């Protein structure tokens, strides 16, 4: 396909997309290395991935369709792959003008497009690259072995650059937009499974079209391709809070459990949180992939998880991937409330009664891209303090209402603070946020 034709098709596709914009949550204009970087509003990303088993290589073509936010300048985006060729609005652009720049501690790098783009129109950045291990902390490479090939989006919120930008052009968390991925395996001798929370069309054997909705952000997409021989699969439909839901369980054969057990435990969690928090907001499917080890990760309506973290990860489809943090500075609250509510780690009454040291959970750096590890511990203590102030049952009701108001959307720490103050009528809530979230000695 010619670049000019690709540009025309992408432009038509982008103008037909009605993506939800969250531009009010975008970080401010930033100057890095003498360049004035401007946040953008991505309308859609369309990617083609071809996994060639003969050469053990993966070729990717991606079109990022976007608009500028607010003012003229150089657009910001991220991609942790080495670009081999690129065009902007149908014209070739030197890949040196798409370089990554260091945004400082906690932010890592982002790319700056050294070309001023027109305002109020759709711009299209066309990229071609060969997939390799992402240049992101603690990233993993594609695995090729005798059984076949394993690919995992392998997202993480504990390191910068570990979301969609590992594999596709992407934005920061404020931006919600569709991601469309056409993924094909060429020359695979053994059967492989596609495990994903995207709407899937099977074009042919080992040829899939994945469509992720406009509510998606950079941390939403679960894509796992794995040799079928390594996984047990079980699917069952059942009633969850008056709605028919299908649970798809993929259990690795080396995991210390069975697909039947995982399915039963998933159904229990789904019913429990549908009743206690509000309706499931991810269609009629829940996708669970269980492996051995301790690492787990949440996605929209799905999880890759160790058995012991299953309930925790399912709850993230309410807090974290139902109502979504608007930035990494807001990523603390979904982990903190999950540990407090789902894991049941309620702090001792003596702890929340006395004043503690100021704690910073929400960074003041608008380009921060790390969720602090203290979210799991001191963050849970913060919700214990709120429960002591408001009453555990009242806090539960307010958080359920917060979920119902923001589900499918992004929300900031300030949104949560203002909501809890308004619903409870208790201004003392602000003092708790000031000291134990923002780290002020008030």
C-alpha cells in the first residue's frame, strides 16, 4: 500500500471516529531540549502486526490519527520501538525528528514530533517498525521456542513507558480512544490462541482483527498470543446481577490450579462486586488468563494473573479499569482502595486514630508515569482514615456512587476528593487528602 493511500484511508477512518476526549486532564505545555511540546488528542490508532515464524520477526505498520490541543507547537506521543520509516499527513518525515526526549525523574522519555501540525484538523502520523523488546524498564521480549511463539502486552504501572507505548504509538492516560489491531501469524506450525479483551473477528486461521473501544486508554488492552498446547481453556455463561455474562478462562498447564477452579472463583468475585459496587461495565465478557508466579496485571474487563491475586485483579475492572485514573498521579487510588476494600486490609483503629507523617501518593509532576509502591500500604491506610472519619458503610456507599458516576471515564484525585466532600458534607475530608495524599504538613 502506498503511503499516500494509507494516509487517505487513515484520514477517512479517523474522521468517522467519535472518540471521547478528556483534554481537560491533559498536562500543560512543556519545553524539553529547547522544543515546545504540546499534548495531543488521539482519535484512533490503527495497527497491522505480522509475526513471521520463518524469520522470527514482527513487522508493524501503525497510523496515529490525532488533533492538537489548545495551541501550536510540536506534538507529544510515545512509542518504545525503533522507527524505520515515517510520514506525517502523507509527507515523509525524517525519523530523527521523532526522537525520544528525557522528561525527567518519574516521567521517563516521550517522543516529540518536530513539525508544527495544523490546529482543529485530523493529523495522521504513519509509522513502520520491526518489533523488538521495548525500550522500557523491565519490559519483556517476544518468546520464540519449539512450542511456538508467546506475545504479551505485559503492561505495568510501576515503571514509565510500560503501557501501550511498548508496542503502538500511544498517549498519556487522560486520552481515551479506539485501538484497532490486525494481527497475523505467518508460518506457524502449531496452533496458537488469541487471548484478548478486544472485540475479535477471526479472518482466517491465525489471522485476527481486534477492536478496542473508544473508552480505552493506554493501559486497557490485553493481548496475549500463546501456543494452544500450553493452556487449558474453559468458557461458561452465567447470571451476574441479572445480566448474562460469559467467563473465558485460560489456565496455563504449569499454573498451580485448574481452569474449573479459576472459573468458579471468578464467578464469585463478579457477583460480589456487581452487588457491592455497581454493574459490570465491560460488555458481557470477562477474560482471565492465569499463570504461575506472583506477577499480575489488570485490563478492562480482563486480567493476566496469579491465582492468589485473582479477586484483587477482578475488582480492578471496577476501580482502575472501570473508573480509570486520569493520570499516573491518580493511579494510587485504584490500588489503595482495592487493597482496602477487596483485599480487606483494613488498618488497625489505633493507626487511623493518631496523626501520622505526611504522605505523598499523588505527585505534583504532571508528566509523572509511575504509581508509587506505597499506594498498596499507606494508600490503604488513607482509606482506613476516611472510614474512621465517615464510617465504613458510608465510605463504601460514596465509593460505589463515585464508580457509578465515572465508570467508563477517567477521574482525577481532585475529582474523588471533591466528590467525597460533596457527598459526605464533611470538610474534614480535605484535611486527610492534604496530609496523606498530597503530602502537605497541614
